[in-house]
C-alpha cells in the first residue's frame, strides 16, 4: 500500500510504492534495487517475461506485469487498475533509433517517435487518479540526440521534445511532480546490444575523455532517480547525467 505520510520528502521511500515500467534490466532494474533498499514497495512492468521473473525473484515486488508498454491502452488500464494509490512511476522503456534517412521506414519512424510520446502521455493521464499528491512521474531520455548527425533525426527530435513534454505535464498533473532524466552513455545491456563488439572500445574512450574518468553506470542514474523521488521541491525539469560527456569533443 502507498505510504500514508508525506510524499517527496527526504528520508527514503519507506512505506511508498514505486512502479517501474521497464524494470527488468539496466537503469530500471537498478532503480528498483535502490528503491527496495530504501524501503519502497515495488511494482515491476517489463516486456520480457523471463527477465521480469528473475527480477521478481531477486526483489520480491508487490506485483509484476509482463507486456509491451507501447500498448498504451494496456498501460493506462494497468496503472488504473492497481489497488489503491502509488507514490512514484518511473518509465525507462524504449530504445533510441539510429537509422539514416535513406534507410528510414516512415511507419517505423512514426511509431518510434509517436509511440514514445504516447506512452508517456498515457502514464501522465493515468497518474491523475493513481499517484499521490507530491509523488513523482519520472521519465528517462538521453542527451546524445542534442548533437546533430546522420541517422539521428528521429532520436534528435525526441530528445528535443521530451523536456517540453515534461514541463507541460508538470503543470497539467500537479501536484504530482514530473521530471526527466537525460542520460548520456550508460553501461547497460541495451548499450551492449547496440554496440556489439565495439562496446569495450567505447568504454575505454569514455574512461580517457570523460571529466569523471570513468563510465556512467546504472547505479549512477538510479541514485539520481531516487533523489528526484524524495526531493519534493523539483518538478518540470530535465536533469542531465552523462559524466561530462557533452563537455568534451567526441
């Protein structure tokens, strides 16, 4: 059951319910781990049923659901049917598109862009009745699309759109808070699948060039996520976490 005390105040997540959409791997799974360690109750959603089962075996969530969050009707219905109210909903589902214009399928491009936006709108609409006042909607995007390059048209457009979407939703669903984490390269299974045999070279490049001298990991992003859940003074904002990646020449 969601906590009866104040939401979004320092002191951990004891008695609060955290829903993680995309909670079976990478940033979502690590955020679920940290939320559980901070005393939170978990609801995990993921597309891959087997990975979700493994996450559930580790974390003991209140409940789980295996479905594709791009099915916005299912997503909104699922959130609406959760018993009682929840305190925080984090959405990490989705992956970037790096297809050059000459190879771009317009139907796929529309689905990649529109589907991601629709997914977040569905979460926001469901939150009006489901998330406690002062609770959090927390979206995860990226910083890489801020630098124009071939193959980045869809991702760049989405990167630009998400901060505006976040700010507008923060007004529409207040007093529920809405924030966006914009991550650079994070060493996750998704990054490994995208880079393949180039992964270790990319890691080494980042170790050499990033001001922090190391690669950003899921635990770094999860720590920021928990801060945004527990700090009740922040809403409508985009928080970059990239180890200084935007400050150096690639």
